[in-house]
C-alpha cells in the first residue's frame, strides 16, 4: 500500500525530542532520536509509506512544516512536545490540514503532570496514540496507513 500519488508522510517532532536518549531516560528511555528516525523509516517501508522525519526546537518552523503538509496534502504524525499543551498557533495551522493527522506521544501524557493532560492538538487530530514508547510512532504510522486506505 502506498500513499495516493506517492505522497510522503511527515513525522514531525517539536522541542526537546532531538535530545532523546539524554532527556529524562526514566520517562523517555535510552534510545536516541537517530533510533527513532530509523524506526519510523523502517515502519514506513513496511507499510509502503514514504516517511520523512523532522525535528525542530522552534514553533515557527514546526508551523511552516504544517503549512507545507496542508499545501501538499501530506499526512502528518505529530509529536509537538511541550507545544502540545499551549500552542494555539500550531493548532490553528493544523485546522487547515488536508490529509490525516495523528498526534503521538512517547509517554502517557494523561499519567504525568497535570498541565500535560490537556492537548490543543487532540481536538483537530484524527486520533492520538500515547504511552507506548517509540512504538507509539509505529502505531501512528499504521493508523495513517489505515486512514489513507479508507479515504476516497
């Protein structure tokens, strides 16, 4: 199965996710961002989805990538990091989406600090997958594949 017209899937990551392996290993594990990229690309190949993984520390850059996805009709798997909880600008950009959007988190945000329980992304996403470590990303890519298969 491939995306219609050979479109790629963007796997977008926000602030601090480039520090995986060093950042709070008790929460995020010891695998690195490079390991995550490799996992997503491998899962994409298995699903017939061309996957492009990106990470930024900057809200504006993340929004620019969302605009690109909207303009090109690209599905998105998004871990916005802390921006998940307060970036109304990111939420507004995501409202313009033209393809599937799956919110993803490595940790179970509902089982963490109170401020992490709320997401401004969830109301504009097709769904959310959280709490399964890096497997959250492979599950999200499977969800995108299913959504693409079921769309006209």
